[in-house]
C-alpha cells in the first residue's frame, strides 16, 4: 500500500478533541406563510473531532433536518453553524460544495449508488470531483473497498451486490476522501439485524481506528448503542444529550453491552 | 474541469447504453429521413428538368386522341405524313415539323440483342428533338423516299450492341431490326444522364418509310413534332395548328378535336412544379419523422429523469459543483446529438446515393438541408438531455436525492 500514489487533495487533518462543529440557536422553517413548518426550534450542539454521536428520536422530530444542516447540504433559517470556526450559514452553494468535498462523507439510508456502475467506479466518484488523477483514484478506491471488506468485489455493479454490500460500498465511497466527518442518516434502516451490526462495526472501526468523527441518525436503540454519545430529538428540540458509558465493544453482539 | 466533465459524460453514456442508443437512434432516424427525402426530391426535380430541356423548349407535340393521357388516342384516326408537310408549308413561325412513329423491338447486331425503341421520322426530327450527330450522317433524300435500309443509333444502343469508342463505335456495321438489316450510318450525340428510368439515348432512328414498310407495316403516324421559330407566340401557333388539323381531319364545327397539342414549355412548367410540390411534401413527411424522433428522445429522457435527478443529487451531495454537473450533462447531450446527427448524415448520404441510382435521378448533395436537420436534431437532443439536468442541478442536493 505504501507505494500507491497518495491523494493530493485530502482534507487537512483535524486533531482529535478539537472543536469541529458548533450549532447555536439553529432553527429551520420549511415553507412560508400558513403552511410554514418549524422543523427545528433552536438547536445548540457542539461536537468535537473524534466523537461518535448517535442522533435518536421519534419520526418527524427533525433528525434528518439537523443532519442535512450538519452535512452542509442545507442551511439554517436562523442561528449559527460554525464548522472548524467558519460560518457555514453564510456560505454560497459552491462554497458549501467545496466544504463537503473536502471534509465530509455521506452514507444514506437508500445507499444511493450509481446504477450499472461498478463498485470501484462508485467509490472513485468523489475523487473525480476533487480532481485526483486516475492512478491515485484507483488505488484509493481499492483501498477503501478493502477496508470495508469488499476486496475482490470491485467490478460488481450494485445490482449484483446484497443490501449490506451496497451499503459498504457507500461507506467506502464516503471514506475514500479521508473525510474529517462521516454523516450517516439511518444507514441501517434498510438492512436486517445481522447486516446492520456489520455496518455498525465498520463505523465504529472508522471512528476508533481512523479518528473519523461519526454522526449517525438511527431510531434503533441497538444501533445507537455503538455510539459514545446519544443525542435525543423530540419535536424539533434536543431533549437529552448524554454520554454512553458502555458502547458496544468489538466482538460482542449488540444488546449485551449494557 | 472540462476534461473531468468530458470523462464523466463519456462514462455516463457508456453506463446508460440503452438510453444513449435510443437517443442516438431517434436523431439518426429523423436526420436521415429528412435528408434522404429532400435530396431525392431535388434529384427528381432536376432529372425532370434535364429531360424536358432535352426535348427542346419550343416544341409542340401533337397526338391523336382527345386529351393527353386519354387512352393514347385509341379509336381516333392517325396522322398522315402529309400533315407534317402541310404544317410546315401553311403555318407561319414553324421551324420544323416531323412525323413520328415508334415501336418497341429487340434489335440484333454484333452477336448481341438489345430491346429498344425504334423511331421512324425524317431529318426534321433532329431539329424538333434538339438532336445532334456524334458521328456519321443524316438520311439522304433517297433513304427517306424509298425507305432505305439505314439507321442512326442512340448512344445507349451503340454501347450495348457494338461497344468501342463513345459516339463512333459501330458506324458502318449492320443492325437487324425484325426481318431486315440496316446499315448504321450515324450515332446520335448523347443527351446525357438517364432520368427516372427513361433513357432518351435508348433509341434507333430509321426513315419514316422504312419503319412503316419494313417494321410496322402501316401508313399511320402517331405523333407530329412541331418546333417553333424563336419568338413565336405558342398560343397563336397552337390555335392555327388546331384549325389546320381540324380541316385536314375533316371535323365539322360540332365535332370535338380528336387530337391534342402539347406545349413542352407548358409541360416543363407543370412537371417541375409537380416535382417541387412533391419535394416539399416529402420534406414535410420527413419532418414528421424528425419530430417523432424528437418525441422519442424526449420520452427516453423524461422516463429517466427520476434516476437522473437522484444521481445529480448524489453528485452534488458528495461535493460536485453545480456547473460541473451541468457541464457533464451538456457534454453528454451534445455528444449523443452530434453522434446521432453524424450517423444520420452518413446513412442519409448512402441511402440517397443508392436510391438515386435505383430511381435514375442524379444525387445532389444539399449542404443546407444537412446542416438544418443536424442542427434541429442536435437542438432536440440538447434540449431534452440538458434542461431536465439543469433543473435538477439547481435543486437542493437533498431534495434531488429524494426525488420520486
Ligand atoms: N423538505 C421538506 N419540506 C417540508 N417539510 C419537511 C421537509 N423535510 C422535512 N419536513 C418536515 O419537517 C419535520 C422534520 O422532518 P425530519 O427532519 O425529516 O424528521 P426525522 O428525520 O426526525 O423523521 C417533519 O414534520 C417533516 O414533515
Ligand atoms: Mg429522517
């Protein structure tokens, strides 16, 4: 691996413990006038580099809305969002895109892989937008696929992969850029328990072994149990924000940690 | 960024092979149909014009029968040789008047057969038909009066029977027409390209009496060819010609004409008018196929718009800039449209050349119609390929990602 071409445009490393994300009084309103809907009613949240945070809460409580703002896919209606000290809420679309491609990786509930496209090419995609050369792209994608346990599956298309494998390709795509933060909105929502646990093991490994900050939305307590910090949303507000004293340990099935 | 977008566009084309193929197909069908139709139409128009120009522009053709194309004059009495002489002698403004008879015969010479048209007439036929000799001589007075065994061949007959030098081979040789043999005393100068399967050079000319006595065995004359002097008023000549023939054919005031006079000038205008209408019509039909091709492209693009919108959402989410996505889809649309247009032009050119030779019309390359149909189809491709993508690229990434 050492002689493979290195990524030329990877994100500058962020030291563990350094404040990474700070939300202050963030609100989000969907629509205007009579149909206006207040999805976030004032969120304050600080996340340091290296954390593993699970965001929980009932359906419609604003988890996805908060994730989209955290992932710079959407901007708050009011309030402040500081990412590494920079004010995200005032950035243009292009600046947001550059921030995403530099620091963030996304995993979606629906995998969102390009159809009829090999795993290898799917994983290479973010590097194309970073302007990486073909050789570096190739090496980085192969490495990312190996790190999610899909070495040898490079040339399979999504249709030829199981749901769990597809989600692992999506994770490889999210981490191939060596992001500072990995955001996952219900990454196990479409998977059975066994596959879900494999995905969670992967996320935990990325967090502990690679120092990637992981933000994950889930409504399954078994999955949230892998995180070291649990944030509960209710009705557009943070209801509780607690540390998980006993995250699931490697090798132990979920549910036995408590 | 351009290179990246080009690479991504080509990837996307390869990845969506069926969609790309159908898009190209839609454009190919539209472009090739329009170009082929219009090219053939223009070729046909030109063929008709060439053929009519070959007839001579100051010609009146008189045939038996009431109207043109009305049973070929069956029942109506034929003309006589003397009618032609009378026309020349009695009417002013006539340059030449030739009686003409025709029959289809297989001629034999040089060990070969050739089915052709044997025409009997006088030397006036050269004037009325705008014919020149490539070599040899015209008929002597004696050939004409006694029906001598001489003939003058058109270039096609000469080539098929005798071969040899263009315009000269076969001169002096014998040609058998039914029961008798004639000496080839001349070769007609070619009128050029055969038009619409009607080859004017496919003819053997013999003296009128030779045709009457040795081939058909009748005295009748089917057609009178009258060529006018320069500056003659064709309407007035037609009127006096009609009057003369009515007298000679002993028609009384109440009888209808049992012959008809055709003015080639008029014929030329009518015919080229008709082929132009036909070209326009063909063009319109073909334009419909261009439109149908366009609708096909639109359908394909709209069917895939959900997938494309989600894909664009994903690209934006993982950090693509709006303009990068737009450039990629623009390049994709342009590449597909251009490819379809080029293939369409190539197919149209091949089909036009092949069909033109089958139909016996000239192939005329028309840059305007090639360019126009190319631009139109490319426009459709870009319109339906690029604009849905543009809409998606302007959405919020998360909205595009969730598009249903
Ligand atoms: N794009 C949108 N437009 C309008 N309302 C929305 C939109 N997205 C979410 N909402 C509304 O905002 C509220 C919070 O939604 P969401 O953040 O998706 O909740 P969760 O992910 O916790 O289920 C819900 O009432 C939802 O209907
Ligand atoms: Mg949600």
